């Protein structure tokens, strides 16, 4: 079941502006980016954050699950979605630990 755009917009609106969270459609679901870094996905109207040591420590009692069949486990964020301050801090912590995005290769013409 694909996620509803209204749910994705709701989740993105919870983040502080300094997190600069945006989203893109990905395979019928949505990827979330913070300042250009891919840090989370929304699948079946559930938020999954990439696992990092800092993210696990911040959350404490983590719930891990794959966002879709065959995927690696991610940190499943349940009822804390409505806590924008908490969610924003998790995004900051996670993004700091993730590598910078690789530059996209330009296609040669001709």
C-alpha cells in the first residue's frame, strides 16, 4: 500500500525549518532528505529513519523494522512523529553521521 501524500506532507511539516527537510517520490513511496542527505523513508504511512549509532542512543528503546520486504532494518518511528522538536533533533543527529551525497555523474552527449 502506497503512502498518502497528505501523510508525507504532515510528517515533513513537523521538522524545524533548519533541518531543511524535503521529500521525493521513490518507487511508489517517499524518501526524505535533510539538507540534501537522504536520511529516512516513508512507506505504508510509516516513518523509517536510517540507523546510526547516534540515532539509536537518542531514541533509547528502538524499534527496528524493514520499510519494505527485502530492505535492511531501519529505525521505525511510531507515535513520536507529532513531536517536532524530538523529530528534528533525531534528523540532525542522523544527518551528521551520514556521509555526504556523492556528486551525480554528468551524462555525455553524443
